[in-house]
C-alpha cells in the first residue's frame, strides 16, 4: 500500500520530531506543528537533512492532509481540540491518530463525526530507531482503519502490534511495567542492585528478546518445562499495587533521573547522559540494521 502523501504531526517534542522524520525519510510530505517557534527550532536537529514543513499554525498543518498524528500533552481536552480541528480541515478521507499512552481512546473520540477513522498510533521513543508501533482501536474504530494503519506501518519498515482492545498501557507499557515491578521488588528485597538488574536485561533477556520473543523462547525451552517453572515461580513474583520503596526513596532525595543529574543509578556526571543516549541509539540502530540485513538476505 502507498504511504499517505501528506502527513501532519501535531506536537514537536521528542516524539513528534522523531515521527515526522520517519515519514519524511519514507518520502511523505510532512508538516510538523508546535505552539512555539522555539520548539520547532529545537526539533530541527532531530529531523536531520529531511525536508519537513515547520509551522506554529495547527490549521495550516492539518489542512488537506491524509494522516494526522497528534502527539501533544497527555490531557484530554487539548487532544480533543486538535482532533476536532483536524476533522474539520483535513482531507475528508483522512485518518486521525493519537500517540497517547495512557488516555482512553473513546474519551478522545467524543464529538468526532467519524470516530471510525480515529485510532491510537503509539510510537516508542526514539521513534526513528524503534521498529514497533502499536495500532490501537477504540470501540468505534473501523477495521479498515486498523488495516490501513498496519499497512502504512509495514511500508515504513515498522512492526505494527495490533491492540485489539483499548486497555490502559496497551501492550508495550504493560510488559515493560510488569518487568519493572519485579525489578524494583528484587532491589527492595536486597537481592541485587539496580546495576545488576540493568546488566541482566542488557546482556541477557534484552539481547535474547531482540532476536526472539518471550513466547518463541518458551517454545524453544519446551512448554512442559515452562509450565513447571511457572507453577513454582508465579506465587513468588511481585504483585504490589504501589510504586516501590526504592523509587520513593530516590524521589525523596530530589532525584529525577537525567533531567537533574541524579537517578536510580546514582549521579550522572558531565557527558554521562550523552554517552547513555549514544549507546542506546547505537545499539538500536545496529539491531535494526542486522534485522534488515537478515530480511533482505532471506
């Protein structure tokens, strides 16, 4: 399927700039909108050499486009306003999407005349390097809309994950936070340190799951073995309903992560954040290149 010829991305933060780049790299005509010119200037470095029209006018960005990607603040009313404007000025057949990761789609679709052409299109940071995109349907989203978004994601070289029911956190965040809950529980209980957890994932689970997923891993291990281990281990896994004590203690000291130079892994000295981001991006790019090479060879 051909990609949409004109795309509007509303919101020029880290996610918006990355999403705009993905479509621009694929040859789409892209308009990137932010309320402030300073935000657009900050986005330029993420766009590279790709041609993207920058504007502070949402109406100009949305007029006549085939696909709308809304990625502004996580608040219902501002998102509804953008979507209502999009429905008024975008092409009549346009598909409207939101990058929300926490708000119910049906609440965002209220007031839309054509909710069947509205869906969640949830990207993972950084969108230009992470392949997976969640395609989420609301109760009134048409199956044709889901199929079209999946086809466009495929054409972009992305891996669409269809979320057939709008549950809080969708698929990616639910998986991520299930692992994080157990990771915090292990640290809280003195079993290991945050550094050990990170090493177990980056040099173990993460490396394996980059090649084959958890269900494929269990098929390789043997389902009888998997069932036996699950029966023994599930009763021992964390099931807490509140954030961990380790996180609370970090916040109590004023730690906010890299934004103020102090996080779960301790203090971040000058240059450490840039090194962390560079390592993440280099590994993600390497995995993508390796996967693309294998698929081309296949």
